[in-house]
C-alpha cells in the first residue's frame, strides 16, 4: 500500500504495529462462519488479518483515498470495502447483505452467522458509533474495539469510581465489558497524544437488569449524571419537569433505599432500575 498521510479532520491515527494487530486478532479468534465489520480500517493492518482468518469482512471507510487503496491492495473475495460514513449507514441492510455474501462464499459452513465488530475506531466517533451498535444488540455478537484509554476506562468502570458515568451504564446494560490490554501511542502513525486500550463488549442475551421502558430508563440515568458534583436528589429535581415523574423524588428515593445525598456515580444499574420503577409507578 502506498503511503497515505493521515487527515487530522477525520481523527486518523493508523495502527502500524503488527504485533498489536496480531494480539487483537488472536483474542478475537475469528471463525470462517462469522461476519466481521471493521469501522475505520485505515491502511488495512487489521483488515488483512481478518480477511485471512475470518469468514466475510466488511470494511467501512469514509476516506476515499483509503477506500481506493484498500480496494486495489486487497482483492480477496471475502472482503467488501464500503465507502461510507459509519454514522449514516443503514446497518441492518448492510448486515443482511454481508450474511448473504458469507453464505455464498462459504456454502459449506454450518450453523447461524454471528456478526462481530472489530475496529480501531477514530476517537471522535467512538461514543456515537458504540451507541449505534448497541441499538442493534439483537444482531451483533460482540465488539472488540480500540479506543482512547479514557473512554475504555469509562466503559468498563464499576460504580463508585470517578470514570463511572452514563456511558458505563449504557454499555454494561447491554454488554459484558472487559478491558483487554493497553496500547502505547507509538503503535500508531501519526503518534497520538493519548494512550489507547482494547476492550471487548460481548452483547448479553438479555439486559443485566429489567426495566419497563428502556428509553425512559436511560433518560433518567442521563439526568442523574447531568452535573456530576451534585447529589442525585438535586440532579433529579432539575430534570423533574422534563421527565414528568409520577411520584415525589424524595419518596421514590426512600422506597428505593437510596440516600438522597448520594451521587449518581455511586449507583449500580440495579439501583437505577429500582429508582426508575419507584419514580414512575402509579
């Protein structure tokens, strides 16, 4: 592949250390009966390894220079390079087509097709693209993602830690989240000013807690974290008109066994679920 200068406007930091790429692929352990989706393949270090070991690979790239380069350098039949903005794609349609291509390419592979995400995500779209994939939790088996270390720590953080927040709750509601390993800046070109880490998000068959209305639940969680230095009581008071609670906040907190002076970062997913039920019960 010819040299391509990274575009700062697209948040490009190309993974160049093949030992890191090999480590990611070994942890993923690709199978021939699986579809792999890679967002932001860059110069194709991960893409080549996925194509060699996986069933069918869809590489989604927004930069036309990289689309052209990947299409010319990787001509394998089990690779589809998609020129698109990952945040604007019709993902269900793409996944359906990719599964059909896998069946055509590997007709002898038995069983159902798992869809797996493997990506070195551009840092500036990492949170919104994770939200996109979580919305497709019934179609995706797992995600192995290279992220800014700070984001990785937020995703995998437990209640009571300063990193724990809305994104922690959102991801852990849908996934078993684990931080696999850290990656130094010099593994990329250009070298970023931040450290990175690889996380694995395995989608749960069912959410970790039961709630009556997921949209309402996450609106409550977002409101609870709206000002991190304030208590849960004060944050919920500030959002009471918008959320239209059915019961007084103080009474709901008491029924949930939650001290009104606690901060949102100390509440578990189950406590948020209990509070949601208490606030909206009739």
